[in-house]
């Protein structure tokens, strides 16, 4: 194994994304993520150089919730299904007429 020049390393373009054997699933996953989170990340909220008096905490929380709105809706639907599916299954099993 050859290490090359350790004191002055040369960097290449970086690793490439591996080719997928299931391009349809990859396309579906990326489409879902674009649907769930179409809003760009509010980078200005992460400026650590600001003093405490320059930003409004309530406004920042509102922006972050708007950014995560798609994931919050998916989580709410998931919790709803987690409660409703066993309940409906129990009703079908116990209340057969």
C-alpha cells in the first residue's frame, strides 16, 4: 500500500455516488423527500455570531416549524395510523356479526 506524500497530500474530486441497482426506488425516495420538505433550510437561524437581543425566539421557532412542516404532518399521520389500525382491527375481531 502506497501512502504518497503525507506532509502535502493531494485531494481528488471525492467519492462518487454508487450506482444503484434499484433506480426506481431511489427516484421514489427523492420524490417523497422533495414533496415532504420543499422549503429551503433557513440558514440565517444558525448564525452563532448574533447577540441574544438581535433575534426573536418565537419568530425563529415559527420558521423552523414551517421548515419541518412536512415531517410534522407525516409524523401526525403515522401516530394516527398507529392508534387507528389496532383499534379498527380489534373492532373487526371482537364485533363480528
